[in-house]
C-alpha cells in the first residue's frame, strides 16, 4: 500500500507536472497566438502602409511626368519666345527702314510738289505771255489788214487817176 501511495503520489506528481506543463504550454500557446495576432495586425498595417506608399509613389511619378512635360513645354515656349523676339526685332528693323524710306520719299514728294508749283506758275506766266503776244499779233494783223486795205484803196485811187 505504501507502494500504491508512492505510486499515487508519483502519478499525482506526474499529473501535477503534466498539468503544470499543459498550463504552461497553453499559456505559451496563448502568448504565441497573441504574438501571431499582433504580427498579423502588423502585416495588415504594413500592407496598408505599402499600398498607401505605392499610391503616393504613383502620384509622385505622375507629378514628375507632368513636371517634366511642363518643363519641356516651358523650354519649347522659351525657344518659341526667343524666335518671336528675333522676328519682332527684324520686323522693327524693317519698320525703321520703311519709315526712313517713307521719310525720304515724302521729302522727294515735297520737292517735286514745290517744283510742280513753280512750273505751274511758269506755265501760267507763259500762257499769259502767249495770250499777250497773240493779242499783239491779232492787233498787228488788224493793223496790217487796215494798212493793206488803205494801201489797196490808195493804189486803186492812184490807178484811177
């Protein structure tokens, strides 16, 4: 009976040890399950952060592409602006040359206008002079006709004598 008691005590001790180990294993299992749950939550959180970061990366890449495009457009606009400025400068030079040409032409036109007025006055004076000469010619013709008539009359009267 002592043996049985010893055996019972040993079995109880083994059972207590087994229960203690089981409780310890359950506690360890619970702790590991808790850690696993925390790790799953960490993974979920990290996956969410990863997706958010990937979205930000896509937005940043899109923004970079847009900025590069805007920069290229800006460079193209700058080139166009420089070309237009050169064209404006050439047009301004052409305008200056045209203004100078216009001024020279206007000066020549004024000179021609003055000469034309001078010649018109000369023409008017010459026409008046011509009219005076024609009048004198007509008067001389009239005198000549009168003198001829008188002479003819005189010759006729002398012939009649």
